[in-house]
């Protein structure tokens, strides 16, 4: 058995073991929060770029699902270099609030006061 075949087999076995331990249900991990320094970078980006305000039909809160009709904007590169998991996060602006959104689930994961 080659090293690659062994690695693939080990990965498959570990994946099966992890699923068995959780009853076959995927484990939901907590979203990665942006640090205060990275939040400041996002605020500066918003002030510089002036993205249009989103119309969400009400206040934006952590955990809410953003409607598909609302356009999401990419985070500035400086805000994502420290934590690679946040590179896919997007944001929207509404009033004095910047909401960081997981684009896959469209859930708000963090509010940054602007």
C-alpha cells in the first residue's frame, strides 16, 4: 500500500469515526469573530468605498438570515489575512451597522458598529 493510499484510508476511517461519535450528524462550529483590529479595517473600508445600504426590511441581528434579494459585499483583504476561515465572509451595511454574513447560510455572524 502506498503512502497516499494509507493516508486516504486513514482519512476515511477517521471521518467515519467522527461521524459515529456524533451520531452521523455534522458538528456545527461557531463562526470566527473578527478581532477589534480587523473590525476597524472593515469600518475604514466601508467609509472609503461607500457600499450601498441594504434594505433588509427591519433591524439586522446576529443569527438572522439575510434575504437572497440583499446584495452582500466582500470583506477587505486586510480583515481576512489573520483568520483564513473568514475569507469567505461577506458584509452588508444598514444605517450605522455593518453586519458580517456567512454567504453559504446567509446568517449574520457579527455586528460591527459603524
